[in-house]
C-alpha cells in the first residue's frame, strides 16, 4: 500500500472530482504550506548541524547546473512541438525547472518509510534547483521576447528580488539556517512540535492539493492533450536524469530517490508567484494544469516508486 499521507491526496482528489463540498479554508491552506516549508527547512538544517563541509560544494554546483539546464531543454519542446506561445513556453519551462516542495516532502516520507539512507544535505536541493530554474526561465523569456518595448523589458534585479524574497524561499532558507545554528538538542523546545507533526501537516496539505488538482482537471481539458502528454512524459525523462546525476555523484540511495523526485517535479508555489509578476502574458492556469493537475499526482501516486526502482537498476 502507498504511504498513508498519499491516501490523503487521493481522498482530496476523489472528493474534488465528485464535486463534494469538502473544502479547506484558504487561510488554513496558507498556514499549512508555510508550516510545511518551515518544517522542511528545520529538519534539513538540524541534520546539517555539525555536518557542513566544503566537500558539499561540487555536489551543490552540479545540482544548480541541472536546475539551470532543465528550462533550456524544455523550452524548444514547448515552443515548437507543443506549439505554445513564447510567454507560455518560457513560463512552463521555468515551472518544470523549478521544484515542488510537496513532492519533496512525499519523497522524504517515502524514503523514511522505506528505511532508505538520506543524506543530510537533501533539503539544500530545493533551493539549488528552484532559484536557477526560475532565473533561467525568465532570461529565456527576455531573450526571445522581441515584441516587448524596451521600457517593458524584464529587470534582472526585480527577478532576483522576486525569487529570493518569495515567502516559501524565505521560510525554507530561514528554517535551514536556524536548524544549522541550534541543532536537534538546543532547538527542541520550538522545533520538536513542528518536526514531530511533519506527517500530520503533510497529510492535510496533500488533502488540499488533491482538491486543487481536481479543480484543474474539471472539466477534463481534452483540447490540451499535447500539453497533458508532456506533463506525463516529462517527469519520467527528468526523473531518470535526476537519478542518473545522483548515481554519478555517488549519493545515498534515499538521496538519489529524493533528487530524482525533485528533478521530476514542477513548482506550483514559488514559480507561479515569480512568473506571474515577470511574465504577465503567460497563462498561469496552463502551468498549474501541468504542474499541479497532472505531474504532481503522477509523481505522488506512481513516479516516486518508479524512481526508486530506477535507482536500484543503476546501482
């Protein structure tokens, strides 16, 4: 059977598809998403407490490079194969280069329940993949957006500000720093409640994600069948790439599974906020259809287990 937290996502998805009146208040969802990001950061930071060393730099550099390359690989497919507009191609490429914190949390729970060894640095993968992907996606938009007037050209300073000050990034990075500073023992009075309740927060968050995913799929967008196919095939390709990179870096098995799952995911929190501000012509609904409506359920229900099996084959 799948991990119990995944069943909450399935419950939300079914409730949404059958038009149930089940709903989680927006303020509650906001609180859950903030708690999830803060807890992920704290968990990672506490594991890194006393374990930071310069040997992590090549690994982090390779993962940052991967985050920047993904939008470059996907943009031509979206523009010339799926035949989307330039703005939507750059937008969706940035979403898929960026990552899903929800997928990360489920992959982490999967690794823990499967007793896989996970490296202390995996939480850093979120930041290392997220920021370069958003920046590269927006640079692609600026380079090819020949119709824009000079006055409307994208400001790199504004892009960096939007990416770095996003609330999810602030909480994630802040949580990592606090966790590194205080560790498990010194910070236990504050952090134990959050870290011990991680799966409860994740379960409720996934319930809301199931409801939201159902909304993006209702009615079924048959006219976007090429985009839907892209949203299923792309995580398989990117997940394979992530597992291959993790294997080449000689990561622990749990870390490889988490990295593969992250690379296969698409953002539905940080990227939409940055893209909406920087590419006003982009249809964020299309990006959410792909990332949250199709790719997220695929990864949570099927993909993470597939990446684990693929990692075992590559060993």
